C-alpha cells in the first residue's frame, strides 16, 4: 500500500489530489497527511542513497569520472545530457520572509538520454527543412526567444508536417534528475548519475543547452569532454528577433529570417554574424540606456549571441553523427516536474520539496529506480540486511 501512496504523492498535482486518486482508483481511504509523510519519508531515503553514490563518484580520479563507469553498465551508442530550470515556491517555518518578497525559487532538472547512433557518412540534409521555413514555426520561435512582433499567418498543417524535420537517433532510455540545489551543486549530482549510467564510457557524448551561462558553467565543470550543441531552436529565435528588428515589414522580415536560418542550418554562422554587423552599422550602435526592445539593441544582442556560441553551431556535423539538435524533450520534462511542484498555492519546505523533486525524477526515469528502492525496503522490513546498494 505504501508504494501506491508514494506513487500518488509524487505524481499527483497535490497530496490532497493523491488522496482522491487513491480512493477512486485503488479504493484506498487514506488521510492526506499520511500520504504526505510516506512520500516525504521515501523521498528522503532515495536522497540519502543518491548522495551516497554521489560521494563515491566524487572520490574517484578525474580521468575515471570523465571516462569511466560501472563494470556491469554498458556504454550507450550516444550519451546526451540536457539541463534546464523550473519554478516552485519554498518556505520553511520559522524563517523570515525573503527580502525580495517572493517565495519563488528555481528547481533544476536534467535529462540523461541514451540514444542509438544514426550516422549517415555525409550530412543527411543540407537544405533547410520546410518545417523551419514555414511560417507556422514563427510562433514557436517567438515564444522561445520572447520575440516581439506579429507572427505570419500559418497554413493548416498536415500530419506529414508534424514529422521530425531531420533524422536523429532513437531514444533508448531517459533518466531524469530533479533538485532544488544550486547549479554548482546540481552539476556533481548530474555527473554522478551520468557516470552510473555508463555515459563516461560512451564514444559519442553530447551536451545540448540553450546557451545560458549557468548551464555552460555546469558543462565546463563536469562534462568538458562532451560535444557542446547549441539548441538550434534557440539559435533560430535570435534570427527571428534580429530579422524583425531590421525590417518592419512582416514579409520582408520573414525572408530575412529564412536567409539567417539557412546559413545557420548549413553551419555558416560567420555569414550571419557578418550580415548582422552590416545591419548594425546601418542602424547604429545602441546607447548605454537602450531598452531591450530597441532594434539596435536586439541586433547587437543577436550578434554577440552568435559570436559567443559559434563553436557550438556546427549543425552539419551534428546531423552527420545523428546527434540531437534540440532540447525539446528537456522542456517537456520540466513541465512534467513542474506539474507536481509548481503552483501559486503550493509552498514547500526545503526538505519536503527536495524529497518530492527526487521522487518526481525517479518516476519519470525509464530505468525505474523505485523498483530497486522498494526491494531494499521490503528486505529491510523482513529483517534481511542488504549488502549491495544499486542506483
């Protein structure tokens, strides 16, 4: 019965909803507080084990951390790591209200993907896919980059339009790591979990991100030997923003975006940077007090973004090797985690929030770490001592 309580407590939108789910789906009448206690208790137990495994990982040499792994764990054909952040409210009883007046804190989430290799020998698609040229993508890019301006009118999509615009390897497994720790501490936690999944032994290792400085620092510290890939959708969102800043006419701006996107798809980032530099010269440099919506500032920001990330935008090579080009699965995973912990009416203690984040990641992982957890719990309850801990 405890397994059902914890599953509901970690997966439902609230402990009260978990109580209702248990009543209507499993015919179990259990008080909300009992569900909360069982969930928190088991979440803490899982945290204790992951911290123990993390400490064992940190005691290894750096070469072993980067390229090693458990002897009984096979290396995936492609090991891909992605990170992002979510939001939740935290308040510990007895503590003063934050100076900011807000209880909102950032949660950290990572995906560890094992994928099949999909090498084509040559770039499988040198032409910009219709998916990225069609005006239907404008709304998505505008949302990613918070781009201002009117989106073009999209045509109704067919089922074929919904297919992936490029070939990629098949996902074999997905491990999810969720925590309230800061990015520096979260980095060692993610690296530890990747090591136990055999990622260090993989021939092809990829780290995909949106280019944020915190995540880049995490990669530099713990995944320095991974091929760094800038999420192409984030890269294209800067192209759309720059195109709209340069051209006030909607159709002309879309044509400009398509040219930028074509260059980016072909890995010709220097062409984009040079073109933006020309437009910057025509528009002029933004003043020090320029607003974020100032066209001059938008063009400048896009040019700097591409200059900083040009080494991570070799998309023809990534397609040739079958590497993932986007972190869209990361975005959907953050939503799945946030569904449990985020809400204006939800306030978590430090311990309770961390315990539920741990369990949420466990239940979203395809390796089902909770199966091993319950086996250990049953063995302990039966009076047996477990001599081996497994992730």
